[in-house]
């Protein structure tokens, strides 16, 4: 695990795994963990403050300066509360599920380049915890594993409402995982590498102009953003925790530390996905130099703050979708659009003629698909046409 946490291909490896190198690995591990935990606390208060102001309210304003320690007070309270168990539940799986939800978010964040390189004790290392040549696959793997924590939490709770919420979460995350993966594959084709450092490097050389969000005309970025929002079960895709229907969803029967860990996992996923979005589409730490100095971590932080505000803005603005609308949008619109875009970009990398042919074929396929969906929705369950009274 420690070897995996070092940067493969880093100059550190060339000098051997000495004591200084192991110390650097440990310091980087602790620093990234502390950074992510601090970002989670900030995000919790940032969301509560922004939503309050958008709703013309004050928000938390008692604990700490202007209420900014309210999240710390809430976390301290949850730590000292008693953990409750249901007699019908599975205690071991019940305790394991929150850990399975937290760990993938941290693993995905570990591959994100936060800046350039620094030299410590004569050893050069990147501002990045792990830098494997297949970093994008680590991100996709981590996002796929996260659903297990939700599913096991609902099943092990021994509550039918929790189980329904976990089944919804599994269906929702699996449905939008395909669109997210196809949008990431588009970036891989544009950059020519699975290596996150290479993806960031491919976007350097011109401020804004070489960023993948512009090179791909913004469509893969929009698909990734929507799919990531649905995977995180953030509004307007928060069907998993619909209080009006499920009284809270998969974590209904959790209290104390277990509930706190699910809460941390949710906000950790928001920060991690924002960091991955910045890496894939916004040039990572790329930005204009100030006084001749590259301040990559500063620009990286600014980009993430913009994305976090957009997430909060969406939560305060859009209503929750119905479950049929959620699934229809994912399977009938988002996945076909991401697949067509992948084919167009791949064909365009060969020649503009192939790209034009792929675009024409995609438009034709979408026309037939829309017509087939329209005809299918107009038919009844037995294959007959719906009457005027039965039609929606």
C-alpha cells in the first residue's frame, strides 16, 4: 500500500526507497488525508452558508466565528452518541458498510495532481499522492466500489425502507456509471493516455485554449458533471434519500459514528469528483503565472471552489426528479449521447472525414432511437396502443 502511494515513474524511485523517501511518502499520505478532511468540513459549512443566503436566511451563526465551527460541533456530538443496532440486522456488515463508502473517495482523490514538483531533502516528488500510469482506471474502479457500501448498508440495517433506498442507489449508480465512463474515455482519446499527469500535461501550453472542456466543445464535460452528480445522489438526483418516500433512505437506521462516516463520504465524493473534473477538463493546476511564478495549487483550489458553488447552486435551485425521469434520462439520453460522442471523437482523431461520417451516423441513429422510444411509449403493456384515457 505504501509502495502504491509513491509516484510510479517519479524521480524518487530512481534514488531507491531510502528512509527519506519513506518519510516523504508518509508525510504526503498524512497531508492529503488532512487536506481532504479539512476540505470536507469546509464544504459542509460552505453549502449550509450558501444555501441559507440563497434562501434569504442566515444559516449557522452560533458555534465559532460567524458559525464556521458548527460542523465541528456536529461531528463532536455524533462521535459521543450511542451506536444503535437493529435485532434483524447483520452487525458486522452494518459496521463495515460506512468504511466501504469512505475509502473509495479517498483512493480516487489520491491520483489527482495538485501541482507541480517539489524537492525535499534532495528528493524530487510531485504534489500528488499516487501517480500510476493507469490512474484513470483507479478512479473508475473507486467509483464502482462505492456502491457496495450503500447496498450493504441498506441490506444489513434490517429495515425495508433502508433496503429500498439501497436498491435505488444501486440502480442509479450503475445506470450513470456507463455515461461517466464513456465521457472519461473521450478525454483519454483526446489526451492519448490513462495517466493523470499526462492528461494534465496535454492541456498545458496555452491558458484555456488547450483545456479539454474547449477541445471537446464542452459536451463530455457536461455529461461527466451530470453523471457524477447522479452517482453522488446529489440534487436533483437525490432519489436515494427521498424523505417523503423513504424517510431517509439507505442510512436511515444509522446513528453516531456510522451516520457521520456516510455524511463524510457524501461530501468527500463531492470534493473528489470536483478535483477529477478539474483534472480531466479544466487543466488541473494549470493557470497563468503571477510574477513569473507558477502557482498551480492556487488555481486548482479556485477551480474547485467554482465547481462546489455550482453544486450548491443546483441543490438550492432544482427540484427532485421522479424515479422514472431519472432512469429514462440516464438510459435513453445520457448513455446514447456519450457513446455517440466517443465514436465521433475517436473517428475525428483519424481524419475529419471519419469524424463527419460518425457525426452523420450518430444523428441518424438518434433519429431512429427517438422514434422507437416514442412508438414504444405509445403502446400499452400488452403491445396494443393506449386509449386516450390511458395515455399519459
